[in-house]
C-alpha cells in the first residue's frame, strides 16, 4: 500500500534529522569522522530508507566512517522506529554522497572555461581586420561616387 508522496517526503526528512542527531549525540564510535547527513530517501511503501552522507577528510576517514555507520546501523534504526512510530521500521542503507566530487568537477570545468575565454579575449585583442576596418558602404561614400 503506497502512501501519499508528501507524507513519504516528510518522513524521509524526519529520518534525516533523527539519523543526524543520533550520529552527533549517541554514536560514540571513534571511527566516525566529521559527518554531514545530506539527504534521506524513503521508498513509497516505507520499507527502505537510503541515507546520504558526506565526510570531511581523506579516504581513510571516509572508509572509517562507512565502517562505523555499518556497525551503528541497528542502534540508529531502532531509534528511527521508536521516534517515527510506524508499524514497520524502514531498513537503513548508508550511501556516501557524491556532492563534493561533483562540485570539484564543476569547479574544474568552470576554471577551464574561464581560461579558454581569457585565451580568446587575448587573441581578439591582438587581431587585425582581414580587409577594411569598416567593409560596409556608408551614405557619404555613395554621394561621393554619384558626384564623380
């Protein structure tokens, strides 16, 4: 039985808040790095929740945080179930969010575009006309030709 999408989105947002608070206050795993829960998505039947997160640090911090999240999954899920009061507590899946990598890629593309624009502007400033500066006839020139 599928629920109203607005209700599903509200529950997903509530799951995101609950998970973030749990990770901040109750999970004391030393492997858990500086983590930010960015989004939670819930299936229409409320059976599965996917929680997206980012971790500040290097690959070692990310892998340690992933292991800590996996070991704390049961505790977090039981708290989600208790606070949501649903008949069936959704299973949780933690997925690293690709936002930082995507942002870095976009920044790299923007930097390349700026460099390319600067190259074009530099070439244009040194360019000269292939023919006359103004290749179009003006009314003054036409009068001069008619009188001659």
